[in-house]
C-alpha cells in the first residue's frame, strides 16, 4: 500500500516547467512527503522532501497544499535528461519505512 | 562520498543455485534497506536494518530469502535455492541521521540484476 496516488504518465515539452501531482489525502501530521526519480535502470535518486512548507533546492521545488493532502513537484525547466519515473512517497517521523507506488513516468519531449 | 556500492552488477545463475548479493552502505549511515524491482510488482521493500539489527522483514517473500548485516559497512541478501521467479533487480539503500526522524532520504545503489534460468 503506497498510500500515495500519482498519474501513471505525463509529457512535458523541453524547456517548459513540469508539474507532477501527488495525492496523499490520508497523510498524518508527522509524515514527510518525499520525491525520488528513477532514470532507466539506475537506482532511485532523492530529489526533495517537505513536511508543511514549500521547499526548493537545486533540482526542483515542492509545493504542499495547506491541508497537506496533496503536493506538486515542479521541475522549472525540464530537459531531456529529466525523462524518468518520479515517485512520491511518505515517511512518518518514526519507524516508517519507505513504500513506493508505481510513480509517474515523465517524458520530456524535444 | 562513494555512494552505496552493490556487487555484483549482474548475476546469471541456474535454478537451484545459491545467490549472494552484497551491499556496502554509505559510511556513517545507520539504516539499510533491501528492495526488489520487477515490471509486474514495481519496487518492493524486502527488509530493513537499523544499527545492524533487522527491524522489519515482512517483505521477504519466503524462507529461501535471508539477509544479514554483520557490521555497519556490509550487508548480504542470500537466496537459496534460487528460482526463475526471483529474477529481478535488487537494490540496496542506506539512510543517515537519526532513524525515523523523517528527515533522512534514502540513497540507493545501482542495483544487481539477477537472472535465474
């Protein structure tokens, strides 16, 4: 039970922003939202995480709704190398392991 | 930072043989995870350790699978005897910081692709 819901696939034009949604309507107050991506056959790569506030790093921005039931990962200027499967997961403050759902397959098109 | 190191990268074996997969976590990380990935089932958590102690092995498919972490810098996942349905990519991941703070991301290795014929 991944406990998150994501669209199975999305397309994005190169150079445009890619906005990947995730629904986590049953998230509890002490659970963080994490995003990873997996490029082809490599191991998943950490992107960003957050609890309540929006977050930004060199890779992406994470927007979490005020009720925390959903979030959006934003890749501001998608490149062909951003083509990957993107996973949204959740982790409790203590004792929760990481469960991965099927993720969203993002295709960045030239 | 060398990252999580897994060996071998590829393993081809015959049904019934014993298979041992190896993982070296990032130095200083105190949590280690084993995952299996297939097209049909996606990424499945098999087992995870904290401070070398197995915390949850409920994802281990059956008694043919076993995992050990004899010290903080090494873990093995063993399949004995192997079967064709065990064919998958096996990933090891480690995490640092205080276990369960929620603020510690997983760092994955590049996996071992296992083929059982």
